[in-house]
C-alpha cells in the first residue's frame, strides 16, 4: 500500500506563488487556546505562535503574510512567497533547495514555536507535517481569505466551514 502524496507533483516549492498553509497540533490538542463567543482566546502557546508567525517577514524578506487564523488546534495562513537567488543556484540539488522554499519556511516557524514553548516549560507538540495548496488566482485567494476570517465563528459547528474542506 502506497503513502498519500502530500505535495503537488512537479511543482517547484521555491517558486513565486501564494500558498494556503494549514499546520496542526499533535493529535489535535487545543494547545493554542479556546473559542469563547465565536472568538479565539489564545493561550500562552497561541501567543507564541502568533508572535513567531508575525515575525516571519523580518526573518525571510522574500515572504509576505496574508490572512491567517490561529485556532485552538491548528493555524491557517496565506503566504506570498517570492523566489530569490539565481535559477541555477536554486536548482542545484536534485531534491530542490531546502533553505529557500515553502517547506523550509514552515519548518523554521514550527521549530521556533516549539523551541520557545520548551524554553518556557509549556507543553506543546506539532503534527509532523503540514497541508499546503498553491493558489493561482485572485478569486481563490478571496475565498480562502473569507474562509480564514470566518474560521473562529464556524469552529465546531456541525456543517460549518470548519467542518468542511477549505475553498
């Protein structure tokens, strides 16, 4: 039995594009906070994730952040990634560059959150992977932005957006 492919076959993840990313906590534990009156109340771990995510463009100038939401057990983010460097340098490895692509960006973010929660003695663990989708048009971006903004209000509702697939 084969494993499910997580990445788009043939796509260069160092390419300039907008990515819709979802990262989750291990076993969907609500480390990041809770929903109160359709709003997210962030825990200390959630505050760390927020601060580290908002710091990302300062550490990676080729990245700009779009809409994002921190939920009790996951985060949704739109990321605008711009290729940097010469094409020849970026394609030097058969497996693609591992320091200037969307995977390295998410890996660094997750490591930063984990490191800070550990430093503060807080319980926390990530789900080992993340979900991504390359977004190619403005209408899709707008639909995803709406989905992200409405996520806290719909969290846990039977049949709500949180319980359906993202746009």
